């Protein structure tokens, strides 16, 4: 392989798409040629900046799509698919084929397996035999709730047995008033820990009715500082509007203004902070912002506020 | 003392344990709507992301999401486990995106904004800023770079964009991408090379 050929292989090296021999050869040439290493680094930087420009679905879009899909599938015209051969629900198939005693027997055995599984299986799966595991999985499969087992690891034990670590994800419904203790605990958790930013935004929306509770405000303050999604942070800021005179909230707003990566979020923090213009620390903070702010709009907003307050643009 | 070592699950356990997704698919094929919903939720974030990146429009991406999963719903009975479910699903979504691109002639890569329910979002503004120096020249360069990236992505053919999206953002292997796009691994490799070269040439001054 010559230098030019190696250069053409560099993207595939970064994408881990070279076979063993090619990778060895490219690595050897990389070690020998500085310009090849520079080119590899340029490609790596390029992929990084391109990745940063990827379009993420805006918060809420996924939830909207799911709701729309759910509604469509419940629609008769689409849902009729289930009545087609091969797409029948279990009870349709059962009755279509005629009630058979064999089926009844199988169901009875499944029911027995279910009960046996419930009685005998250690839910933590520390010392479960494969047959018991099957019983456990079958029993859960017969459960109507969605159940998605994932295998995290499989190991050989010294005694010849196999240890399978299974992660179970089960759905359950929690229904109640948003100020119900259990529901609130779930909402507070969801506002911080769910993967879907749309869900976090929706949860914070619900929590805003309970902003008088310190635990709810604490969660929103945490979200404002830590959430990775700017829309979620903006939603949390919206919830804190009425509490902008509280010291913990002002401290969080200060952090946002000086550290948040998103100019829209910083702008909103300015808007909340200047609700309490009488406070002397606002001027100092805005002057501090002027020293480091790079976004034109945020700078202009701070400048206007400082001008209105007859303050200088910077500390001396 | 023998140390337990991780081993592959293949061949060790019954299929029902080793591949819970297959159970889910079979359940959905048999008409279990809960299973179908679980399947959707396992993959729909990726589907929406692909559609957003390829179409650069919230509305179009939402339409493709809808179209994709309705097609999956209607045709799941014909899925025969010849390939992975992900490949099958991504083949549907990429075809839907291609159809959308052809039908609506969507070429919005140049736009800096994405329309959302909350109004227009400027993607460039959502990118992390480098605030370490406050160097106006550097800021200007970053803005130019973002504009150039959008312009460059617009230079790629639909297929090159798809291969790049699936490999770079979805982390799929070229062989699988070939399956998804109904082409060979080698053709997918060529597309990826061309896409990377185009971007490398266009962004050369910035790197």
C-alpha cells in the first residue's frame, strides 16, 4: 500500500471499516508519515464538527408522532389489518381454528408454568437454572403488560452452570392527581431522568402547577443548571418566573447567565433577573456578563438594561 | 481459580431467551398491540432522527415517521427474519425519505432554521459556543464553518447523505447499510468515501 492508497483508507479507519490487514498497513504508514497523521486528524475534526451540526428532533416531536401513530393505528381502516389472515389477534386465531382440547390443555400447562414460575423463581436471578428462567420468561410473556427482557451478560460459572444477567423492563400505570405523593415522585424523577426531552418538557409543564413546593423548585433549579437540552432548560426557567426573587433561584440564574452554552437560555435568564431591578447585584452581574458575553443579542439586551439603570457597561 | 468469562449467548440458550426482540416481533405479528408498541418505542427515536437529518423539516420528518410505522404495521406479517428487524425497518424509513425527497423536492439544507411547534429554531444557535476566549475572529470562523457544513451536506447526493447518516450518526456497519439501501457493501463504501471526500474538500480551509 502506498501513501495515496493509505490516504483513501483513512475515512474507513475512522469508521472502523478496515479489515485487519488493511488496518495494520495503514497504521504502519501513519507511524512513518507525519502528513498522513495530520490528514487523519483533520478528518477526525471534520467528523466531529459535522456531528455537532446534526439536526436533533425538537422536544415534543417524538411524543406528538407517537400520539398520532397510536391514533392512526386505532383507526378502523388501518386497524383492519389485524383481521387479515396472518395478522389476527390470538383470540381471533383461536376461535377461527375452532376450540380444541389440545389448546385448552396447553393453556392449562401455561397457567401451571405461570404459577410455578411465580413460586419458585428468585426475581434477582442469582441462582436460577435455565429451565426455571424459561418458566419465568414464559410466565411473564403471558402477562398482558409489555415486557422487554434484555440480556446484559452471560458467564460460565466454575461449576459448569451458565449465569445470565437479565434486565427486565416492565411498564406499569400510575394514575392519580399530579399532587398525589406517588405521582409527584414519578414526575420529579421524570423531569430529570427520562431520555425523551419532549417528555421532560411535558413533565415540567405539569409540575409548574406545584411550584409552591420547595422540592419541585429544587428539581427545576437542577434542570436549569444540568439538563442537556436547551428547550427543557427554557421550560424550567419559565416555571421559576414567579420565584425570581428567591436567593436560590437568583443563584441559578446567575450560573445560567455566566455558564449556559445556549444564548436563548442566557437571554431568558437576563429577562428573569431584571424583574428585580432594584437589586444592586443585578448591575454587577450584567457588567460581568458584558465582559464575557459573545452573543450579540444577549450583549445588546444587557447593554440596554444597564443603560436604563444609568449604569456603566463595565466595572472599573 | 477459574475466572468466569463473558461468552456469546448464541448457541447457548433457547432462541426465546437469546433474542427477546424476535419474541416481541412474533407477538406483534400475532396481533399483540402491546408488543408492537414496544417495538415502535425501541426504534422510533432513531427513525425520527434519520428523517430529521435527511429531510431537515419537522413536518416532513413527522410524516415519514407516520408512514414508516404504518407500513411496518401493515407488513410486519411478511417479515421473515431474513435480516435484522432494524435493517428491515431502516430500509422502510430510508425509502420513505427518498420518496419524500423525490416527491417534494426537499432541499432545505441551506436553511439555518428548523420549523417547530415553538417557532423557528436556529440550529446554529443551539450548537455549543466556544466561550473560552471571546475572540470575535474565532466566533466568525465558527459561524462560517456551520454555514459551510450545511452547504456541504447539501452537495451530497441523497444516497451519499443516507450512507453517511446511517454510518456516522446511527453507527451502522457498511454491510448492514448495504442491506438497508438494497445495495452492496462495496457500493455503500463508495458512497461513504465520496461523501467524506466532498466534505473534506469543501471544509478544507476550516480544518
